[in-house]
């Protein structure tokens, strides 16, 4: 499935604060921690806990969130299908970055080892 321009616009306008509680619930329900979630978010974006909280408090859009992010150099190694979209085939940078985050959260919830999630070099 390919994202439509309308889908890309919806992702851009969505706030990080609106999805963050879902991320927390998903990982905690599966036995992982909020701290592990923050580790994953920090790895992908470069944001520390305080910055993550600021984005939540300020209800920052994904467009602004990823606009300020310094993506990890290994982020391009995040591949696969999430929400019906193959990450490698998404041509909109912002939508791809949002799906990177979704994929990392999904892997965390599924119990994948942190060094695998964080795409550490072997």
C-alpha cells in the first residue's frame, strides 16, 4: 500500500502527544517499560527525556517533531511492514520517519532485544 498525499498530510498534522500514550500502553502491556520506550525514541531522534516531555506538553505535530529531530545514522536500516505500509517504499520523508518510530515501538512491544531494535552494528 502506498501512502496518499492526504495520508501524508494527516501524519504531518498529528501531534506526538496524541500517539505517545498509545505507545506507552502498547509497550507496558507487553512487559516493557516507559524508560525503554524513551530509549528507542532517543535513539531515533536524539531527543532526551526532557525534550520528549516538552513535545508532549506543547502538543507538537509530527511535522515539527521530526523537523527538529536528528535521525540516527542507522535509521535507514529500519525495514519491514507497519500499519500496512512497507517502510522502504514510502517516498515521503516525514511519513517514513513516523513509520520508523511506529516500527521501533512495535518491535519493543514484541519483545525484540534492545540491541536489535537499536540497529547496533554487529
